[in-house]
C-alpha cells in the first residue's frame, strides 16, 4: 500500500507541475516551412507551401534551407524494394537489407529527401521516430519527412530508454527530420504521381527563431546525474560548449541564463513522508527521486537543493559582473560531486564554491543567504522565478518547458540534437541580419567554400567584389581581401585599397576618420584620401544605450556605443574581410550589465558606481560590506580553467520511474505533451496513453 501511495504521489506531482488542466499547459510545436520548388506546375499548385514540425533530435538547419528530390520507397512509386515484416515506406528496417537494397549514395549528384510513413498502426508493429530517421540516413538521404496518418501535428521526441541503440540515435543522426500531417503527406504523394515525376522541395528553417541584435538564450537543466544515454549526450555537449558560451557572453554577443524545472507537491500530500523527501519549503518546490527509488539512495530534495545552489551561484556571479563563473561551478561540481561516488551534496558543493571564489568576488555568507533555509515554510523568489519562466509566455510565443534538457533562444524553444554545432547554429540564426558575429561563420552552411555556388559567383565578378562572405541566409559578394568598400557621391560603389593613413593638411598629425586608399587593378589607380567614414557613435550614440549618472557626486556620461574604426582599419591592413566588422558596436561599458527591457537592450550598474573601477569594470568592496573583489581579483578576471564536465547540469524530465509509476506518469503526461511514438512495455500506462490519444502509439 505504501508503495502504491508513493507511485501515485509521483504521478500527481508530475501532473501538477504541468498544470491542473490541459488548457493551462501550452506545448508549442516549433514549425518551419516546406515548399515545392520544381517543376513549375507542381510549385504553382501549392504556392504557399506546407507547415513542417521540427523533431527534437537530428540536425535542423536553423537559418538555412535544404533542397532535395523527394523519394518514397513504395512499389507504386517506382521504388520496388520490399521489406519485412513492414513495408519499406515505414523505414522500420535497415533499407540496405531491402530487396533490392535502397542505396541512394550511388547517386551522389542528387540530394534526396525521403518520405516515410508513421507506424505501422498494427499493435506492436511500430518503430520509433528516431529509428525511422536513422534508417533514412543510412540509406543516403539528406533529410527525412515523416507523414502522419491523421491531420495532426506533433513534435517527434527523442527516445529516452537506457540502451545502446537509443544512444546511437541521439548522437549519430546528422540529418534534419520533420513531421507533416496527413493532408500534406497526401499532397506530396499526389505530386509524385506514382513516381513518374521528379519533385524537388525546400525545407526552410530561416524564420523559425525571433531575431535580435543581442541573442538571449536559456539552458534548462538539472544537477541530478542519475540518467541514461541522454545524460551522456548532454555531458558531452556541455564539455564542448563551455568555451563557446563563454566567448559569446564575454563579447556581449549573447546573454545566457540557466534554468531548472521545478515541480510542486499537491496540497493533500504535503504532510506525507514521500512529499517531504522529494520537496523543500513545505512542498512548494519538488523534484522526482533521482533514481526512481523512493525508499533508498538520494532523494528528490537533494538535487533540488543543489539546483537552488547553482541558481544562487549564477545570481551572485552575475551581480559581480562575472556570470561565466556558473559554467566553472557546474563543471567542477559534475567532476567532483557525482552521486555514484556518494560525494553529491552540500560539503562537496562548498569546496567547489571555495575554489571558484578564491579571489573573493563573493562569500559563503552571501551564497547561504541566497539559498535560505530548506525547511522554511515560505516562498523563495529564485524558485518562484523558475516556476514562472517554465510556464512560458503565450503572448510572446514561447511555450512551456516540459522536457529536459531544453534550450530557448530569444524565447523560442530549440528543436534538435544536443550538440555544439547544431546549438551554435541555432544561436547564430537568432541574430538580426548584418549583426552576426564572425565566430558564427563556422556554424552556417559555407556556400563560399572553393567550388561552392557563392565562391563561383563572386570570383567571376569584374567590379572588384570578388570576396564571398557567408551569411545566415545565403551569401554576399564584397570587396576582395585588403580592399575597402566605398560609395562615391554619385552612388557608385567602388573597392579601394588601404595603403597608409592620411596626413592632416595642418601638420604631421593624422586624420582620425580617414584612410589613404588605392583602387584595385583594372580601375583608376590614383591615391587619395577618403575622409567621409562616418562616426556612427556621434549620431545619437549609434542607437545604443546611453545615460548620465552620478558617480561620487559628479555627473558622468555613459554610452554603450563603441567606435570600431581601429578594428576596421586593422582588418583592412591584414587583408581580412570587413563585412562583419561594423563601424560601431553596442556593448555595455565597464561596470554595467546588459538587460532587456521592453524588447530593447539596456545597461544597469552591476554594483554601486562609487565603488567600481570605471576603466576595467571591477567592483570593489563598499565600506563595511566585507564583500567585493580584492586587488588580486583583477588578475583573475579572465576566468578559471574549463575542464571536463563529468555529470553536471543534467536531468532528463522523463524520469524512468520503475514499473507502474513510470507508466502512470507517461499516461498523465501524454495528455499535456507529445511522447515518443512507441512504448517500451505494454501495461496500464500504455493503455491509458492510447485512450488519451484516441488510439495513438505510432
């Protein structure tokens, strides 16, 4: 009886975390566009294209497109391959073992995008979405479109079972996968007319994410490390992404915020032993048992308390102007404080905090003050903020966070594999056109590679714009290496070469905003000075934040506009491309932290300006505060080592609760969010799930 009560509590806890009614829980299905591009008569039939739902695995091409020829492996479409026990159109088997084998690599001149059917619908015959896409990839196709058997859209979830097959799907699927409804699938099949026509489509991810000057992104995680293959994938992701995240934040290109999902205990159960073991602050904030065993091992309140500690580390580090220290903390905690070694908990955590706080940027008292008392019967503002954030903002189009790990970029949820290249690409696609950092170029499709379309187009030009530059969407041709794009008074654009700075007519000094230039070969080669390079910061601070504030009783003007002429000249002098070197950048000055207010970037002091070094941005201790950064802190501002992240920051929302508890939780969750398309076991949970989804499974 006690075990049943514990299982019921866990299921109820999960359900309440999502919201008591389906209407209050909004799961957003992130969608892109699917368009027919050839032939013209097929394109004209569907001029607006179709919607496609992104999968939560695979490699979506955020900011880009994939064009390819449709293929549907079915005898009625001139693809006679046969598979057993299910038709090849379901892609539930290795297509290389079909009769005859399906090997699209034998036609390297074509990009194939394979249509596959959801199912089969027969009981026990279904295969997982990820398995289908894996088989599609192994056949040589560059993309997969799963066709639903009903007019509904869903997000295809990654499998979460703890076995090697699912680890293979999570780590090795490198093609994009999308889901379309029955009507769209039928339309695509009609266009192919039994396989007699070559139909080309374009899968489009260019406008999925909101675009901003500065990208705001969130990483939803958990400190619990008792998980299966998905945990291993996230460990590898954090290990690889730490230096990327730090670089982007240090340049103020992005603003990063970590988050942790929080559950609540239903009021009728708050006095139970089970609720007390899984919750803090009288059931207000809870977390499921790490290993699903409510009677032994670590309890849910253990990772919950560590989650709160990590949130407080980030809060204190951000206030000190050093938010990157969160990455150092979770990295070291994961390496040294894992549950398997029985070191997970307060003592090990405080040792890690002491290491990252060697220069005294904060204090143990400040950290413990932020955390507060575990048994206090009162709300906690940091945890309440998590509950609010995970609900999303329906007005802004951001959905509720149900699954861990989850990434939000500019408020929209990222869909795809948890890997550095894919996540970086998505973050880069969140910048407005023209404001993408040069560091993003590696993440985008490179049409400018030798032999690529952009390379060939630009190198053949005769106006001097022979250099190909990769953009989020496509490419552009600009002046060749070492040349300056210049617009004549007539409006004509020319490419000019820098040779030296221009001397001032009044003496030996140099013009600040002038370059001595020479036109390239094939054009007039006269030397002259270009003196009309604009000072963008002089015109309303370049549109950046600015304010007049009091510092020690005096009014000081602060501006977020930074003139970039020196970097511009340096790039020209070294023959580097200048398209991604703007004449000014917006970045908060020293002693300020970037915040978003009403859709605009603002800067707020990270400490009292009276006690901040305005040149380097170091906050010193205020008299009597006992905190702040000492003189030795300046030398350590460039961070601690990255290292490996053994098990930090991971928690998969779909806990593999054992036996009946797992099935009950999945049944309840299926009413609020899409689950994977095949159950691992048959039982009460899977039967309830099918009833909730009108026959569902696959």
